């Protein structure tokens, strides 16, 4: 009886093994998704009255392509699309922010104009953009400079709170936000970037 039980157990173990691929067949594999890089900063939404002031420095129309790098919930691009009717693309490395963006875009009825992509902003080719909206940390703005230098001449870059180190802005504003009661700074840059004296970009 014990021998019979051992035999049954051995047969069951063999049946449980995955079948080997036949000669000439490719082994079936399940591709793994590479883990996303950790976001470089915590997302904080720009107050809407600050967004309005930023858009004042970014004239656009239906032929303009505007990017937001680290777009969060895409509020800046939604506002730009509604105000100018321009085409917009938001980029964020955090899938949760991308989900929020998709929801916000749909809720505001601008899906025809605005799209969002889950990508690393430091791996993007920015050459097609006519304008950029940025709310990033100073070191992130600085790291973007090689990509910003590929923008077409006359492209506009509008940054919130933090400028681009080593680059002279064309214009800067200070905004007292009625939404959060804080003072905010806005900087406008146009390409080609104007480096400060003795600064290598």
C-alpha cells in the first residue's frame, strides 16, 4: 500500500511540471515592465491665478504645441487649451499623476487638444515644442538645459517659482496668489537661451 501511494505521488509531481517546448517551438515568455524611476520631486499643483499669469507670457493659438514637463494633474495644459485652443502634451513619470491628468482632461472636455504620457522628462526630445510650462526644482531646470537648447528659435519657456540657473530671463513677475496667499515668481525665457556672463550652458 505504501509503495502504491509513493508511486501516485511521483506521478502527480511529474504531471505538475510545465511541459517542455517541442523542438522548433519558441519558449513562451512574459515580458516584464521595467520599474519606473522614482519621481524627482513631490507634486504641488500651481494655483489657478498663477497659471493665468503664466499663460499671459505664453501667447498661443491652434498651431502652437505646448508641453508641460512634470505635468501633475495637467491643470496648466487644460487651462492653456481652453484659453488658446492650442495643442498640448503633458509628461509625468508617476502613473498616479497620469491617471489624474486623464480624468482632468476628460472632465474639462479638452481631450481633442490635450494628451498625457507617462515618460521620464529627461529622456524627451523637445525639438517640436513651441512652448514649455515648468514647475520644477532648480536642479531639475538646470538638468533640462541640453534639451532646452534643441528648441526652435523663438520658443517660449515659462517657469513657476524657480528660474533656470545660468540663464537670463526675458521677463520676471511676482504674483500674490489669492488662492493660497503666497508670493509666487514667474520667469519667461525665449530661445536661444541667453547665458549669464561667464556661465557655460
